[in-house]
C-alpha cells in the first residue's frame, strides 16, 4: 500500500492552523488499521488480519482520535468495539481516501512501465536460428526502446558469461546449469536420429537406441554437447561406434 500523510482534522472538521500543537498527523497505514478494526469490530481480529500486533492497531486508533479530537469507538469489555456516529462518518471518508491512494499508487507504477536501455542475450548456436528471430522480433515490437544485443556460444561459455554478468539472459539447453542460475524450460526437444534417405533405418517412425549403435555417428563437437548425446546411450548400457566429431559448422552443413 502506498504510504503517505492524511490531512489533520480538529473538532468540527476544521483544519488546524499551522504551528498549533494539533498539527500532528496520521498516516495512511494508521487509517488502514482504523478501517479494518471498524469493519471487524475488534482490535484482536484486525491485528490478525493485518499480521501486526494488537498494540499497533490500538496505537493507530489512539493517534487518529488525538489528531481529530473525536471518539471513534465505544469500547465494550470483552465484547470488542463499536463505531460511534463520528467514527462511522470518518471510516466512510477513510475508505475513500485509501481507495484514492491505491489508485494513485497504481498510476505512479504505470508511469514507469516503459522499459528502455540495453538487453544483452546469448544463445546456443543450434537454438538461435530456429527460435530467436521470432522471439526477438516480438520483444522489439513490445519494447521498442530496448536495444538488443545477441551472441552465440557453447554451453560452457554461456554459463561463464552469465556468471560474470556479461549477459542478462540466455537461451540454451539444461546442460549442467549451476543452481545459482535460474533456469525456466521453454521447450522440450526429444532427440532425433538423422539418416540418409538410402540408409537401412530410413523411413522408420521410430528407432531404438540399440539399433543405432551398429552405425557410425556424427556428433556436434562442442563442450557438453558431445557428452550429452553419448550419455543417452551410456545411460542404457550402450556404447556407440567411435563417433566422428567434425567442426560444428560441418555438422550444420550436413
């Protein structure tokens, strides 16, 4: 809730003159405590609802009564509170003031919603050309004041760049991402085996790992990428033929 100062009131509703002792003021928070206590007719229940101590509620009510010179409640022993006629009128105005304050807070926050500055991104090269163009275009349309900078690199360098603060955001795979880096899955990619049209396994809807180990493989030779694909086999106790690891761009060309 937006904090602030409510105008002081004296008996009869007039505003005290500047410099008088009654110029003590009360806050929006204290008004909130008063309103909730009035709605629940109980200091105890108001404290429980607002997650504050009972003395905080009582002190807020006392402060408002001292500033306004009004008795806001009739205290009933062991039976809670009841609003006086003046208390009811003040609570009505206090509710309006709290609603206005909340509206002012929302308006002030909306003034700062326009995002500007720079956003430095990094992406895994096999991910970048497939998904980044559309994502970056949509982001630029929504936040035209933001300058986007994007690099591509392998997983080890991505994690290092994030840790060093070189980048604010990365698009990559969940490969040995440290716990101190927040990782949110966007897509899930099942592994695919790509074979030539005349390959013995071509035309199949699915291929078992045990069938693949009999054929030589071409893997992306980047840190963690090679280990990841080999782990798919070793996890099931399989060992593929010695895989070929040409340069990354050769793999892309293939």
